[in-house]
């Protein structure tokens, strides 16, 4: 029922609603879901209930979380664009699957790097993944800085990624609020 086209339409609509502020924490507002359902029907030509769309959201979140756990900090795992899978030797797969058994499906099909960016926008900051877990309070502080760090700006997205690092997050929340934006800009320049 959910092919690549429908999933991309759904993700694009969800990202728009997130950027509009209709997901203030970890869940969409009632208005956010209403707009998602309306826009999905308009763009996809299909009518799905909020429950069906929420189930798709949850399935994508579960898949994204397993993908992130599988990849972890290991940048040595390559992407095979022909097979559309992660390139790893069998022994590498075996050791990974012991730690992340739910990632078995990625041995035969992966998340396309282009699509992964959409999932990052949807779930980054609301899903706990080991030492990368963080509270939405960091996002709320960042969102309160909209004059210095406009939403959807490169600095905003850089900050979202930066705040996944526990030490950087602690520093960000600890420093004087008047210099937080300057600190973020310095971090971005140094990266």
C-alpha cells in the first residue's frame, strides 16, 4: 500500500508541518494531523485516516531508529547504489546484527541516502538512540532563539545535529543565553 512515491509525499508533508511548528514536542498537534491528512489527500489522491498515517509515521520512525543504530558511529559502512544496500563484509554484518537484530532487513534493502535526510528531519531530536538521546528541551531553547537562529536556516539544522552530541548539548544549555547564537556560529565555522 505504501510505495516510494506515497512515502515521499507523506514525509514532505510531515516536514512542512514540523517546520510550521505543528509538532512542538514529540507529537503532532491535532491541527498538524488535520493538515497532514488534508494535504496528503490533495497531493497523493488517497484518503487515509489519522490512525493509518500515524501507523506509517511509527513504522518509518522504527525503521529510521534501527538504521541509525546499525550505522552507529561507523562511517566505514558503505552504500551500494546498485543494490541499494549497505556494503559490508559478512562478518561485519554478523557482528552488527547481534547488537541490532531489527536491522536484518537492511542486509537486502537499505534506506536511500536522499531519503535518509528526510527521515533525519522528521525524527532527529525526538528519538532516543543510546548516548545520542536528548530531550526536546534543547529544541525548545533553540526555537526560542528564532531571531538569531531562524528556523529552517543552515545554522538551525547545523545546531540540531550538533546538539545530538551530549557534551555540546550540555555546553549549549549551560552558557549565557546572550552568547548561545555566537557559540553556535563559531561551532559551525569550526566544523
